[in-house]
C-alpha cells in the first residue's frame, strides 16, 4: 500500500448505502468538503437530515451503473457483496478509486483511522487487514496527544513561513534555517508526549 491523502473539496463522491457505517464515512467526506451523493433506498435518519439540510444529495433507490459516471471516487457501505463487487468492477473499468467497507477484496483504497489536531493528522492503517486494531490505536493516540497540539502546529507553520520569507534561495540552507527555528518547540512537544 502507498499511503496518501486526497484533496476532495468540491469533488463529487458517491456513497452506496445508507446505514450507520455509511454515515461514518459520509461525515469524513463532508469534513473534507466533498460533494456527496448517497444512493440507497433507505437511509439512517441522520443521513436523511443531512439531505434535507442540503449538505448532500440522496437518491432514494438502488445503485445504477450510471451513478458512477461523474464521480471522483466511491465508497460502498452495503450488506451486499454483489453490489460491492459491481461497484468495484465499475471503478476498475472507469479508473476510479473505490472503498468497500469491510470488504478489502473490492477496495482500491483504504481509509485509515485518523487522529486530528488542527492541521496535524495522524493516519493509522492496517491495509484493511485489522481495522479494529487501527481503531483501538486511534483511541490510544487521541488520549495521548494534547488537545492544543493543533494550535502549536499552526504557530510552527507561521514561524516556518516567516523564516522562509527571508531565507536564501539554496534549498539546503533554507531547510537548515527552518529546522533550527522549530527544533526547540518540536523537542518540547515530543518530550511532553513521551512522559
């Protein structure tokens, strides 16, 4: 596996299925500002509420191949192995990424467990082999990492930009100046976490 992050803002994403697991995936996609379309005959009340609020589009029916026509990627969260496989085959044919929840054989990408602190994001993946373990590690790191870590990373970002504004053009020298400016704060954070 090659772990990467995707820019989904404004991009159309398809979710096939409308239960509790689909809701969890939808929340993450909406957080990433994707344009979400859900295809399912029935959905959890929270998904219906998101549709009523205009946060996503709900097509109240079974999946059709044409639903995949103009999407960037798709997530299946159904109880049907047949539907998962069909969406996966279609994704292969159209060269689009597909994640089938709890069905690694029909995935071309996996969604790691994530811990977020502002711009800092820690991703934990078992490549679909042991998602329960990834979830437990996520909880461990959520309890371990300080809540204010995001604001501290933001400060380091501002300091980095400030240093780079006045830095020479040489990439090696620029990198060294940034390291020198941030090292004390990075060391403090790591020491706090290690305690």
